[in-house]
């Protein structure tokens, strides 16, 4: 089994299965993320827009760590307006010195601004489909599955067949961000192929 990093017709194949979706860069391009099959997630357009309204250019690993604090800030606050300190994690890693300066100035303005709790709550629910942190974690793990399997997420004969799943992982071993995603989804010590199939099914449910 040969796994192409940039398979031909990737956008067309996703759009035929998932109409009206954008290809979301899981590691943002502004954070040195590429446009390979292992960094693209077919995201509902409205949800994709809300995701960036809420998190700007945070990386998925940063969001996962901060998620409980962000959730509490939005849904357990007794205030009508709050600051969004998680935006301080945003940084421009690709660009000229002038672009980086403008980015930092924009970030400072966002950090100083009072944001409506109602607006933040609506963005959260649009991003994840509910106000539940559990649902949000599952959505992030769904993105991680795309980091691990790429376009093969469209092929159940790979995801849920012991031999094909093992063959894929051998042909395309996970490194760097993909290894991190694998460890979050399947444990740092991994698990059996059967256990992987169960966890994939649970995330996609």
C-alpha cells in the first residue's frame, strides 16, 4: 500500500463526499502547517468560520490543553463580557517582520477587548455542535483521526479491517504531529488493531 502525502484530487474527493465544507488546516498554515492529506479536515463552512472566531490560529494541541479552561470561562462565568486570554497562545510563524508586528498588534487588541459571553457561547456551539466539552473533545479527536489517516478516512475497508489497518500504519508510520495525534487517540503505548477500531468507531459515533 503506497500512501501519497499530497494525493491527486484530494479536494474533489472530499467535496464529493462532504459538500459545502471547507478544508480546514489542523495545524494552521500561519503556524507552518502544510496542505498535505494529513493536515486537512473537511469542516462544515459555518463551523469552520466559528472555529477561527473562537481560537484564531491556535494549534490543535494548544486547544486540547486549554479546552477545559476555555469552556469554564464561557459557560460558567457570571459576567456578560470577558477577555479571551487563550488568544495569547496565537503567534504568526510564517511571514515578514512587518506582518509579524501587525499580527502581534492585532493580538494585543483582541486580548484587551471585552467579548460577549453570548457570542462566545454561540461560536462554541457552532464549532462543536453543542455546549458540551465532551462533544468538543470528540470533534478534536475526529480531526486527529484525519491527521493519522488522511484521505483514508473515507475508506471503511481500511479503518475497520484488521489487515488493511495494520498495513496502512506500517506503510505510513506516524511521526511528529501525527504521532502526537495517534497517542492522544490510542494511548502512548498504542493498542491492538481491534482496540483501535473500537476507538475509531467511538470517536466517529
